[in-house]
C-alpha cells in the first residue's frame, strides 16, 4: 500500500461513533428540525462520512423552499458547514498541505513590461493585503494537495457572493469586512475543487449565503463621503503607493519605497496611511527569507536550474529567467509564493525537455 493510500485509509477512520437513539431524536428536534426521516438519514450519513460533529455546530441542516424540476415549490434541506469545517474535512484526508493566499484584486488590467521597459501585455494585480476602503472585486486562493503538481486555484467575484439586505446594501459582515468574507468564498471554492469527493453533498455558509438574503431592511447609514477635494488629493496617490509596496521585489526596494511614502504622510487620510502600513508589514514578512521552507524551496529551484542547464545550456536557462524578469543570483530574495510559481514553471519545462 502506498504512503498516500495508507494515510487516506487511516484518516477515513476518523469519524464520530454511531449516535444513540436519544442523540438522533435530539438532532431531529433541533439541528434538523422539520426534516423528513429520509432527510435525517442523509444528514447523519454525511456527518459520519465527514467526521463533523453536529452538536459542536461543525455541520447543520438548513430548510429551504425551492422549485423542483416540475416547477413545484417544495421544502428540502441543505447540509452546510463553515470554512473551518471545510478545512477540517480536507485536513483529515492527510493530503491537505495548506494554501497560498488569499490575494485580492481590484479587477483592473495593468500593463506588464519586460526588462527593457517594453509593454508585453496586461494582467491583473494581486495584493497580499487589501488596504482600500472599497471592497475588492476578486479574491483568489490556491490549495496545495499532495500528489498534485500545482496548487488548485479558485477565484471568487464580489458581485457573485456579496450578501445584501432588502434595500440592496451589503449586510453587516460584508459591509465591515468584505475582503475577509470574499477570501472565505474563494478558499471554499478551492477546497471543493481540490477535494471533490470529500466535499460532495455539503455546502459552505458562504456559498449558500445569497440563498438566505435577509428580508429585513437594516438601519444602514452610509459613512459620510470625503469632500471631492480631499478625495481627489489622496485617492490616486494612495493607489500608487499601494501598487509600489506590492511591487517591491526585495527588502531594500521596499524600504526605499516606504521612506518616500512616509515623507508624503500628510497627503493621506489616517485610514489610508494605516492601510499602507499594514500592507508594508505584510510585504516585508513575505520578502524575509528566514524559514526552513524558504531555504528548501531555493535549493529545489537551484536543482531544477542545474538539471535544465545540463540539458539545454546555462545561457538558455538565464534567457528564460531574464524573460520572466528574474536574475539567478537574486532568486533567494523571492518570497515563497513566487518561488513556488517559479518551481512549477521550471518543472513543466524540465518535463517537456525530457520528453
């Protein structure tokens, strides 16, 4: 038996014991209130398969009214869990290796330039932290699964998942922390894509949120907008500063960028400067190569470069790195996410050359 199969077999045994008759009756009268006997059996079967505890609210059933194939309105349960439940199910497979991200984007295309300053195309810009006052347009998360050559990526769009009240305004959570809520949606999608069998028949709260739009019209008073002059003065500069921080390729560049931003501190609002400070700290952490995992990634990338150099020549390898805007001697300055992407790129190239 392979190591993966052995680990999967062991984790399949991680499940709660068969509930007693009293437990079943309690579940039917509380967690699955109003369910039919068949729906209750389905819910208990999913609890057993996933190993989630209904009494700890790791899993629960929601009764919804929907139309069937004949156009008739019927009541049926939807089995749901939160993002922690998704993570727990994935972790118990023994194949879940964590994730990359989340990253956020404003959904705009920005020009991409080569080493000579020539524009080569356009691409989205992904940030490791969301410092803007308005909600992000997109969020993405990559799930790492043992046996998969690359991360399983999923992207969630704000307009597809935002939950609103009767007036059409975002509800409390989506109003206060839209970046966090959208990231949870993207993570749920990525875990479902990476573990389709384990997630079959169970949905996350975030996926089903729009099916439960609050019919109450919350007392929502929008925050007072900044005066046109103040907004015009700082907003464009704020975006430029954020892009400069996110684009810093090493710690010295980040330090020089922050020094320039700090000199213009008075041109930002208090909230904007706080957002820039958070973004700078996140970027600094990602650029600090001080973990064993980072060292191992650098060594693995260098091994791939050596193997490719023997097959296609060092000049061709350096040209490949140059086209990607990279220098061999500075690869250890890349963060772990960038190293993983480079490793996957070089690995694909090596497989292609050997075949």
